[in-house]
């Protein structure tokens, strides 16, 4: 960057980010995007603001610098906000401290989540005033920060009217919907603002962000098209009205973090050119889950939330038929209780074929990606998905349904130069037939299977291209 040229300033407002806290893909995306922009875009100063949750306070707070405290006015309440700063891997993080709202056992799922994240969204502007970092662009993510573009239009336009906003929809299933009678007291909005957030008989915070933001993005090109027709969970008309500002940008993964050549959690590291370590990790994984250490049995895995839109219902319908094949099955995840019970029962019924861990454990997930042969991801809807890309990175072949980002990232190997198996019809028979195709290739054509593994591992799922797409959006907004 030429000397003396002012950097474009971007503030990411997000409710979770690794390495601090992540309950899903959004936390991984926010972190990887910021690091990629810091690495590849020297003309952009990107910073992140997030809550200081109890889950990581003890570990990371000693490394933080206290910048000061401020007040946040939310309707009739005047609330404390402490601001801490931490710089790491080229990214500056601001942490908002309010123990009443954020010292909880979990980040989400509380009766006052609407109030908690309304506070957070308002506090973003208090941080701007306290730090003096006035961004050209604020990038908000999902319903937890959907009020940021709304508050900019309704409360802070006179002071910060030059700031532009980007809003990313990671998953429209969760929209921040609340009953209308808390419009004033919780969200600090006036009657003349009602048209911004009222929708389908309730307050819908994501609808407000769609209407008020300057640019909309979502996490894959296919998902951007799908949510205008179906899969928008009733927001399709609003998305179509605002489609002129919508762009689908495929997520990437952190290829330094997910690297079988250097991953410290693996029993033995390996690369696409030297696959021997894959078998070592498979044997270790079978031992860890008390499955027979048979190198030739195709080991099928699921690493997922156990909810129907992830295609878990399809797996349950075809599972007994699948287990008649010469395979092993392994599952890691939590979710709906009926699904948890189903898989635990199958583990008891088929102890030599099925292993189940009802848990959320990133370390074990990493071992599964490295040791399994196949990943099942037959989602009914999938905005982007990260698991299929992580699996490819480790040479574990995805079986996916063609929807959203799954169709954008996985090409069926029967078409040539593929990196997985893809089916289209949402039914258990289509999934079972695709598993049979994979088993046939795995069992009868070992050389072709290894070539498929190499093709999957060499696919570039890094953030460089996607970071460039976001940086172009930021710069376009700055010019307006």
C-alpha cells in the first residue's frame, strides 16, 4: 500500500468467533475471513467486536488490555459496558464485558436472548466512540447482530451516517423472532420504526437487517438463489425485494488449521502424495471407538447436529439396510433427543459396526475427519457447510445431497475430476444407492479410490478468493 494512504476500516460485529467461542460454522467463518483479509488485503484494517463470554474469560482475559468502560442506553435501561482489546494473528479484537448478559453457561438459548443481543448491537456503537475506531463499513452476522444496521438507521444516523453496512445471512432458519409487545421496552424502537422489523405477526430482527443494510451476502451462490424461492423460512418475498444488493460468496476453511500434514492431533501426519498416515489414523480411530480394527471395512462417519434438515431422518430410514453392507458407522453430534436415542440404540444392537458419541467435541471431530473413509452429509438444506470441505482436506470422501453450498463445493466423481458423491432427490433410497456406489469404488477399485482421495485433498477450499470478494464489497461501499 502506498505510504500515507488511509486504510479502509471494517468492523465485524459477530456473536461468536474461534479461537474464543464457536457453536457452529459462523464462528469459524468470522475468524478465517478476518485472518484472510489481514493477510491478503493490506489496504483494509479489519477488526472484530464480540461479547466477552464466561466460557473463555478465564483463559483469554489475562492476555487482554482494558481500554475503558462506557454506558449503553437500551430503552429505559442504562447499562455498563467494559471494553477489552486483544491483538492476535494480525487481527484486533474488542470484547464487550457485561457479566449480567454474558456470564452464562451457554452463549444462546436464554429467555432474554433478544435483550442480550439488542444490548450487544447497541454497544457496538459505544465501542466505536470509546476506541475512536470509526469504521467505513460494519459487517454484521446473523440475527444476533441484525439490529446493528437497524440501529444505525434509527438511532445513530446523525452521528455515524457515513458508515455503510454489510449483513451476512449464515442460516435463515434462525431469524430472531420475538413477540410484538417487547418492541419498545426490549428493542428500544419507536412506533414509526415498526415497518422495519415487523413481519408475519412478530418482530423479525433478520428482516430488519435485510431491509436496512447496504449490502447482503450469504454463504454460497446456490443458497443465494434458493432462499429467494424456497428455503427462506417465509422471508423469500423480503429477500426478493432486496435481491439487488444480495451476493452469494462461498465460505472457505482455515487451511492452516485443517491440514493433515501438520495437524498435531493426528496419530500420524500425511499428505495427498503420501497417504500411508490415513490408515494409521483409521486404526487409531477404530481403537478409540471400540470398533474392530479392520483396514478394509469402509468407515462411514457423521459429524453433525442431529436435526432433520441435516438429513438425519434419511440416515435413520436407510441405516439398517446400510448396516447389512460390509461397513462400519461412526457418529458424533448432539441434537433432537429422538435421534440421539435412535443412534445409541443402534450402537447397542450392532456393537461391531456402530459407534456413537452424543457430544460436541472438536478434538474428536478432527480425529474422525482424519480416520474415516466417507462422510455422510445428506442435508435437506445447507447454506454452505464446512464439514464437507474439512473432510476433503483429510481425504475423507463426502456423500452429499445437491443443495446450497454442498452443490457448490462437491462435484460428483462419476462426472470426472470429482471430489465426492452427489445425489439430488431427497429420499432415503437415493442416499442408500449413493452409499452403494461409494462402497463399490472403495472395495473393488483401490487405485481409483486413492486418486479420488488425492483429488479431494488438493481442492482449494481456502479463504483467499472469498476474502477478495468481501474486500471488493467493502471497497464498493466506501466509494458510494
